[in-house]
C-alpha cells in the first residue's frame, strides 16, 4: 500500500524490537517501514478492539486511531483484555492508550471519545489508511461500511456471538461491501446482542487476530486478503469455513448505479429510530411504547396498578430481579400468555436484560389482543444503572 510507505530509517532499538519481522523476506525492512507509516482506525475498544490494539501496536503500526465513548465495566473484563480491574468506571480510551503505549511507545494513539455518527464518520475516517470494524450493532456496521465506500477506504470486518465468529475484508472496487453481504438489516430485536445472548470470552481474541492479520497483510502488500471471502469460525467444533462473496451490481452503495451518495440515518434504516411516543417495533409501521427505569420506579412508588413481566431465563432471574416482577421466559410466552389474560386490557410492562427480548414478547402479545403494553428501555441493566445499583449487572 503506497499510502503507508515512509522514508524513515529504523533506529537500533527498532531493529531489535522488530527483528523477527525483519528476517521475514515477505516483510523485511521495507515492510516494517510501511507498518510504521500506516494509519489504522479501530472502531471500538472492546472485545475485538482489544486484541487488535495490542497486536497491531506490537507489530509496529505507527498510528492507531480508536473510536469509543464507553467506560470500562466489570462485565467487560471477561474478554476485553485492553482493560483491567483498576480501569473500571474509567474511559476505555484511556486504558486502551495506556496499554498500547506500554506495549510499544512507537505507536501513536489518536483518541476519538465519541459515538461514530453520520455527522462525524467521514471526518474521522478520512485520514486513515484502513478501518477495522469491531462494533456489535447493525446501525454502526452499515454506517462504517457506507463511509468507507464513499471514501474508498478498506474496511476489515469482524463479528462475534456466543461461540461463533466471522471476518472478511471489504475493499472498494476490488470486491463486495457489507451491503452486498447483508442488503437489509434484520428486524429490531431479532438478533440478540452479545450482552443478551452471551459470548465466549476467548472468541474475540480469535476473530480480532484474524482482523489484525489482514491489516498487516494489506499494509505490507503480502498474501491473499479476505476480499470476496467470508471466513466463519465455530469455536465449539473448532471449524473454519470459507464462503465466497460477490459484489452485487445492484448494491445501492457500491453497485454500478449507486443510489446512496451520502450517509443516512442508520438508526432509522435499521428500524430503531425513536419517536416522541415510543420506539419502532418489529411489526412494520407499528411503534412500541416504552418506559424508562426511572419512570418505572415512580410507578412502583405511587403503587400504580400494572403488571411487570420479566421474559429473561430462570438463571438470569436468580442473578437479579426487579421487585414484583413475574417471570415468564420469552420461549414460554406462546404457551403461557393465558396466565396474563386477566390483565389483557390493563397496563403491562415487559422487560428483559437490554430490551430486545421484551420487544419480541410485546409483539407476540399484541397479536393476542393485549392493548396496553410497554417495554422497559434498557431492561434490567438500565434499572441497575439508574435506579438500584445493588441489582447485579451481568
């Protein structure tokens, strides 16, 4: 990649630090100079961003940009190895920078403490050679994809869930983009996040290292990148599969006649755009009334008449619960909704861990004639953050 070439000379310390690279004919001194001159942007400093940050710094990538707005939580430490117990409650960007600089002082870290949006994505991405997507939600994935296509930037994609992961490289003009792979986002709540479905703590290490490997290959111009190939990984069976991907000539962003020429509202595109009265449901054209954790607490304190239904699993209910809640796991709702018949025309507040499963439950109950349903925004996690911190987060 010509953009990563540099005229700097390696000093004695660098000759020693990168000696195992220098004796590889495929990298050598010139390849190491390219690494030191490269600018790579990491979207996220979490599960995937952690191995990416550490290994790209160790490899000698000269500039790492990191976009993240979150603070370190105890539940992160099972997989986000950039952070430690001492970092809990502090910005992830700060602990990421500290660990990366401790690994390699050659690496310059540029921090973007913000949520990447349609308003700032192009400005953030523009000055970097490669973008690596380590996010866990569909709106951001589509946003990063579109911004990279519009700017002509290579996007190294990875995703993880439970025991499975996947990775590929989206390189404009040389192969397909994310929209070619997933033309439409799934209905809201249909695909649970890692926070709801769980993730093997070791899994992001595997996928993150694949992404890091692709970055080094692209920077040094060696090997065959995963352009047009989707690599999937099943950790339980320890199996990798490769699927061929093709560019869609009708793709609205990278096709022959693109219709997307600027960034759009990706929350709305993914059916997640909130309104003054609620949030979008999985049912097209329908809206789901919501209630915040603080509003729910006020209802409880006023002793309002309503029913609180928890649709998590039994083991989650045992970890922590909201007082007065009735447990009916989501999978049992179709067979047990008759237990709620007496409250059919009364207010029912439904919650889960984050809000996805409760949305599914409400959509089902709506088809059975329940008329006064509200979804607890952020689920019991929001209850723990905003109302009762003694309720454990998990």
